[in-house]
C-alpha cells in the first residue's frame, strides 16, 4: 500500500455538519410537549394574577359605608362598599332551612335572618372592624349600625347561633324567650 493514497476517514456522502437534515420527533410527542407547556403557563397565570373575587380581604382593618353602598347578602353577610364581610362569631341558618313561625306555620329561617339584618341596617350606615378571616379567607368583622352591634343583636333576636363565648349569654336569653329560631317547635 502506498503512502500517497488518501484515506477517507468519514463516509463519502456525508456533507458538512451544518447542512445535515435531522428527523423531526413524532407528531404525538410534539403535541404532548406543547400541551405540557400550555398547562404550565395556565397554572402559573392562575397563581400570579390577582383575583377579582368579591370576598377579597380589604386593605384596612376598618370599613364603613353609607346606606347607598350597603347590601345584605344573607343573614350573616354584608357587602360594605366594595367588600363582602361576614359577621364574626355567629352562625346563621341557610336560606331554605325551615323553622316554625307563630302557630304551626313553617317559614324560611335563612330569609327571616336576612330580613332581620336588613331591618337593623335600613336607612343608616355601617362601621365594621375586621377581626380576622374565616376558613375560606373571607373577612370576618364586628359591625355596628345605629349604635348596635349587629352580631350580638342577631343572636339576641334569635336569628343566629353564637360561635364565641362572649355571645353565649345573648343566645341563652334568646332561647329562654323563644325568639327567632328558638321558637317552640323550631
């Protein structure tokens, strides 16, 4: 063998590396990768963007609203301005729960509790002090309207159960008097 003979180390039909054609991955693999990326983008956007939920916690610990900026949502929940606030330390019956009114008449206890709260705040403003948040992140407040604490007034009138020790005396008074949900047969 002569030394003048040129040896080829590479295959003769291989072109320069920059011009080689690579095979694309299968279409299913491309779709799976694209859907994975889309899922991650959606998940990140849900955690990063702010929520416009009405129960969003207010920036201050005190809220107040005039009568025209106030709404009763149920027997224990108010919309004070732009914020939804739960009354602290009470449990009100849900709309549609049945209790007995005067005589043998059945009534919607949840609606009656909401009506009682509406009559307490009618025509006046409300001042609320945020005390904390419930297990769903909604602000809970001690609210005053017309010089009366709404939380205590609802319990005393028998339209809410006490969930704090300080309201147990008011609940006992309402039970003994047979008010609201504590009426005989309820």
